[in-house]
C-alpha cells in the first residue's frame, strides 16, 4: 500500500462523500420538519437528472438544463408535499413509511417507463483536463466536492441569514408558536420539501457522470446517505454533511483495503445498525428522552 | 398505529360473528385449491404454485407488521435465506427437497430472532431504515467472494427439479399440491398463534407497548419472537421457491422483492391472514397485465396503489370485503325494521 494510492482512495472517498453529504442534508431537512424519513429522496434525484438529460438532448446548454431541472424538482417537491404527504401529516409511522415506499417505487417505475431503464451517459460540467485536476482527484471529483461545498454553504446561509430561512427553521422547531406569530407553517413545510428535492437534484447531476444514469442509480447512494445522516445525528443539519464525508472516506477505504468492493453496501448497513444500537443520536445529534 | 389497528378490527370481527359461514368458505377454498390443478394446464399451475408461495411469504410480513406493528422492509432477505438454505441442503448435503422447508424454518427463525433481538431497540422509522438496508444489501452479501464456494457468487445455484412420486401427476401438479399442503399447515399454525395468547400479547404491544409492558408482557422477547416467526414463515416460502424454480441467484432477491411483498401485504390487508391470499394473487397476476404497457409499469402501478391504499382503504381487499358485508348487513337490518 503506497502512500499515493492511499491518498487517492481518501480523495475519491471525499468526492463520493460530497454526494452523500448533499443527499443526507436533504434527508435531515425533511426529518427536522416532519420526523419522517424520505425514502424517495434518491428516486426524486434520479428523476430530476433524467429531466436535465432530456433537456440536454434537446440541445440546451448544460447550465440551462441543470437550472431548469432544479426548478422542476423544486416545484415537484412542493407539489408532492402539498398533494401526497399532507394527508398523512399525523398518520402513524407505519403508514408514512408505506407511503414513502409507494413514492419510491412509483417514481422509479415512471422513470424507467418515460425514459429508458438502460444505463445512459450523463455529461460532466467539468472538462477532462482542468487546472484543478491532479493525480489524486479527477476534474469531475474535484468539481463535485467544490459544487457540494458551495451548495451547502448557500443552504446554510439561506437558513441563517434570510427571513424566510428563519421562518422555515421556526416552523420546523415549533410549529404551534410559529403559527401564532404569523408564519404559514404548511407552506414552510412545502418549501422545505422543494429545497430538499432541489438539493437532491444537484447530487443526482453530480453522481450521474460517474455512476451512469439509470433508474436505480441512487439506490445505493440513498443507503450511504442514510448511514451519513444517522452518523451525523439525524436531527442535526451540520452533522449530515460531516457524516457524509466521513461515510464516503470510511466506506471507500474499507472497500479498497479491508472488506472488498462487494461488501461496501453491507458495510453501510452495519454503520446504520451500529449507530442506531450504540449511539442513536449520532455524533452530533440531540439525545431525546421520551416521556409517557 | 391506527391503520393496522383499524385493519385488524375490520378483519378480526368477520369470523367472530359468523363462524359457520367462514368455516364453509375455508373448506370451499381448500377444496377448490385441490381440484384446480386438474382443471387448468401448464403455466397456470405454475402461477397457482407461485401464488401459494407468495401467500406464505406475505403471511410472514403480516405477522410482523400487521399483528405486532413492527415495520419490516427487509422480508426479501429472509426469503433469500430460506431459498439459499434449501438450495445448499439439496445440492451439498443431498437432503430430499420435502425436508427443506422445516430445516429452512429453523435456520430462518434463528436468524430472524437474532435480528429482531438486536433491533428491538429500534422503533418505527429506525426499524424501517435498518430493514430497508438489509433488503438493499442482500444481493451484495449473496455475491460476496468468500461465500462464493457455497453461494455460487452471481451465478447462483442450480438444483435438479424433483420428480413426481405419483404417476398420475406431472411434476408441476405434484409441486403445486406439495406447496399447497405446506401452505395450509403454515396458515393453520399462524391462525392458532394469532388467536391465542401470543397473538393477544402482540396486538397489545402494537396498540400500546407501554401499557402492554405494565401488564407484564415481556416486550423485548415478544418483539424478537415476532421477528423470528416472520422470518421463519417467509423462509419456508423461500425454500419452496428454490425447489419449484430449481434455481437461486442473487438477482432474484433484489430490493424489489421486499417491496413486492409489502405491496401484497398492504393491498391484501396488512393485518389479515386471509388478506395474504388476495395480496399474493394480486402480485402474481396483475404485473403480467401491467407489463403489456411497459416493463416498468408494474413498479409504477405498485407505488401508486400503495399510496391509494393508505389514503382510501387501509384494510386492503380483506378490509374492503368486510366493510361491504357490514354495509349489506346494516341494510338488511334497516329494511327489516322499516
């Protein structure tokens, strides 16, 4: 094991970790507001990526196609919250999980139906040889990390420095009081869904060039993102990205040096179960004590 | 837990009120199931066998999710374990195929109990996450290099199809009847468990676990037992599947299998023993028609149906049948009194 190969694995892990970080943050955003885990997060991202691809195939430049697909997924997220999820706001967990699985399967089926279910090439916005590529990181990997960090920064700035962001945080934290001070809690929830969907769409567009675009592209990414969100503490938005990068590097190193490529997914399962059993609040989460 | 509770309430009343009619229906169903392979041919016999296998697997899911209220999205993994156990017993140890369901049952019970035991600290969504992870990673575990000597890696294991011991029956008819007998045994056993002490304890846990534990129900061991029984029943279905298809491979146990079982459970009625039959018939027959539209149409249809069921008919087909009967009965009473 040479130092160079090791560093290369770490960097590649950071690049995939960036994608897990984005998806994990999207999961945490919805969890914070609704205490539900969005099993359909990955499929939504795949669908947005298909939208972007079909726009590119129609001749639109990459940037415009991606922007339109982000808007489309934002609107789709809002619509899904208002139309499908709203009736289940106070439903028991079994019900909401089944609805999310329904959403997952139907979006997956529709993606395969409307587009094809065979693997398609998705272009990377970053040129093959760029000044920021190196022996450790390809241009696409470096670009992915950079884009993710920028997007995460934007999301945090939005929640920290804008009135709307503050209102959304308030609505998630304490819906009843927020309602009393005039925040439209229902719409804040829908906006949160829209933002999460758009965030997922960015992750999808970054993942597609290396994974290959097909309806099940995000299935494994979703599992890693679950692991990341739980590791970071599922109710902590700061923990999610950190968890994402940690899981990315850890799984990549373990895959390369310890357990082999095939056991990466089971290893993510082990991380999920391990965190839930030994430290359910994750590294940075709040411990919640339930009272009867 | 209103949905499952409601569904349980909808379906448990059926037989309590009119036992004789229900018993008649069961006898008619079994009689019909025995006669039918002699009436229909070839492919349809295989389909019926498949429905019986799915019914057992969905029953397993019903027991854990419907009756004990724990979400399991990973039943495909138990199914896979049952299948591989049977395949290895037959090819490596020369065990006759008819012995594989009980052995697979024991193996799967052990695995399910251990999984349930470690997962009892997980509730609700966390359990859903863990079992979903199990379902997603099953194919990778089956393809794992170090296990390849036994599992055959991504190639899987091929079994010889058994021959029929009765000359008058061809092999498909024989395997159908064999599956049917196993299914009847499993259903009767499940029926007894649900109606007895264990079933009541599980229902109490599902509806209010804290109240149940103050009444002296050992929550941890009952929850683990529920998972064990679920895995056992699903594993029996898996073992039958291996014998009937004569082939096991990792690709047959993708996450879609678990989702298919969930769809069958929900559409049939998640807390109903007989709902499993409807659910099994649904997931075996409907995709064939949906595939005429597109290969991916069944998935889309499944998903939309899951959402519609949760919105409009939480009791599934079994619940709907019960509601219709109640509505008819009310109308009769109403007419008689006016």
